[in-house]
């Protein structure tokens, strides 16, 4: 049964978070939706939607949660940045700063790769890197493996030959989804590493040659590997898609791809078309001692030029689900920090207004929710005065923006930085706006610079975030009513976690 909320009665009942339906500690469901529920009534308030069912059950939903977009999967192309630049960071900064770690891991998840510099040049350090976000995936190559020239190689990677763009271990099912390579020594001539975004190439193939794309998504390929102690085989297509047709995996390695009787001319034509696109946009780099390259092995193809001389990399595998988990946990940390600020210093008086600092910001956020503003503007409204909690009142706009910039994108921080300028702007260009200001807001206007001059107003209005800042400013002025219902900070926590995204 579809409801006026745009979702089915079954979905609503299945998503009830009350104590009867969910375990308070684990959050897991305590019931199985076997019957078809019937909605008897729906009541809406500013922040909640209450649904009554025919069996007497009552479910209360947060409006912002109901309005939130469905979370993007961490495996398919919909959550990826294609053909992105390589992000790099220092190992010490990555270890010491959670925001920097999130920036790097988010880049690995969305862009497909990241480079850490200055990782200690000692055997086994590559597994320490993997353990900062997940677990090492042990294979027949061991917990870690040396990529160096050996006398009797069971894999061409352990020679000095050039290696074409490929993904590792395509003969496994499931394949290791992340790979790490740490350079311990590189005195070789040649041996440059190249990277190719397989998702971007597959998406381009789908656009330029849909027939070839279709062939590579529906034709299974046998990949196999054998040595005296191992035999591994997997039967999968080169381009894997999900039920909605979104690219989810690229599995390609000419060294282990076995010719199949089903591989006729159309398969080889499609294969050649895809290989040609893979060679068009490669990122080349030379790994030096201390460099550790992390990449998505289901998406990013890696290659190597031939070399002579001494070269030693140590590698290991890990999995992308643990990476996604670490990113999600890191996204929650700034939200917890902000919650503590609202509960603590946010309880202080707000410059002579009849509400506290925290109440004022929560009411501004509620105004944004009431008009169903986009997430970034709700976050900016909620956090616009956070600078008062970290600096003196004369510079709270810039201090707040700088504080938030560790975690939030410019779409959030710029309206925060400009909301005081927006007050000065509105006082200059909108008749009657000055008269609507509270006495405390009039007082602060004096040391904030007063109304803008015509030239200042024109410059402000031409800025890319001017309109958002003006919108936040209007919510700011409306958020000073001590009789208005004040939502809890927890109502905004899921939205803030969605918006957290350190600058890449």
C-alpha cells in the first residue's frame, strides 16, 4: 500500500525505530514483517511524522530522515569520481589527524587511489598501513608479498618485464578489493607505475560503443592461476554490473585470462575496444622509498614499465567494506564533537538574545528543515554561529568557517563565513531590513562594519555563495524566539554525517 508520504506502508513499518521494533543496544530489528500493514492515520508536525497502523502500532519518524536521499553504495559507479587526480598525504599527518585520514580514505573510496608518503622504510610496514582502516586479506602469496625479481617466478610480476594494465587476482571469487604497494627500494632504471581508472574507461565504452559494453558485461571469462601448490579459477565477465546496470567491477588480466570457446569475433572486438580506451588516460608515477600506493583493485588497473637494476616493493591486500566502515566512523567523529559543543559551551547566553547560543543555532537549523532546504544549507544554518564557541564575537564568522573547514566542504563553510557580510549587505540594499533586526543584532552591526557601501554590496552580490549566505542570514534573524520548539541536536546528526567531506 502506497502512502501520501511517497513510500509504502510496509516500508514505514519495516523502518520503525521504536523500542518494540529495534534492540536499543545493537539497533537490530526485533520483528519480521510477515503481514501487510495498513496505515490508519498520518499526523505531521514541524519535525516529526507519526503513523498509526491498523494493528494499533504507532511509529514516529523524523522528517529530515524521511526526506534524506537513499545512501549511495560504496562499490558501484554512482558514488565514484571518475578520472580523478591522485591525492597524496604525509604518513605522519595521516596518523595524527583524523580529518586528514578521512580525506585520504575518502579519496581511496571515491577516487580509487591515494598515495601516502614517508611510510617507514622497513619490512612489514605495508600491513600497518592496511590495519589503520581494516584487515589484511591473506592469500596464497602470504600475508604480504615482495614484488622483486626472483630466479623462478610463478608470476610475471616477479620479473623485470613490463606488465600491462591489469587488476590483481581475477582468478579469485571474491577478488581482493584493495591493494597496497609500499616501496622499500628503487634504484632501477625504468619500473614506473601507471594507473588507469577502469570504471571511467568502461563508462566511456558504454557511451561510445554500447554493443561492446554489453558483450563485456554478459560474457563470462575464465581466469585461472596455477603453481605447484595452488590452483585458482573464477568465471566472471570483464565488466561487472549491478541489477540496475551500474558498473560495479572491472576484472581484467591478460596473463591469467584463458581463451574460451564462447569467445567469438564480437567478444574479441569488444575486448580490443575496451583495451584501447584503457590505454588513453594513464596516470604515471615513480614510487620512491617510503611511498605507499593504495588502490581499489576492482576498479583501478595498474601496470609497470620494464626495468633494470634493484627494485623492491612490498604489497598486501585488504577489502573495501572495511574501508567504507572506517570512512563512515570517521564521518561521525566531527558530529560527536559538535554535539559536545552544543551541549557544553552552547548553553551560554547569546549576546543578550532571549535564547542560548545552542538554541539559536538549532532554531536556525529548524527553519532550514521546515522549508526542506538542501542538506548543505541546513548544515550551514545549524552551524552558522559555531565560531562563537571557538573565538570572540568580533570574528566568529571567519573563525567558524575555519573550524568547520577541516570536515565540511565550501558549500557549508562559505555561507558560514559570509553570514555576517550578508547582514551588512541586506542592511544596505533591502529597505526595512535594518528595522527588523533585534537590539543585539543592531549592536553587533556597529563593530561588524555597518551597512555595506554600494561598491561593497555589488562585490558581495557577485560572489558564488552570496545567495546562500543571504538565505542563512534570514534564518539567523528568525531563530531568536524563546517560545519556539527547539529540536534536539540528534535530529541533525545523520544529515551532518552525510555532508561531512574534507576537501580532496
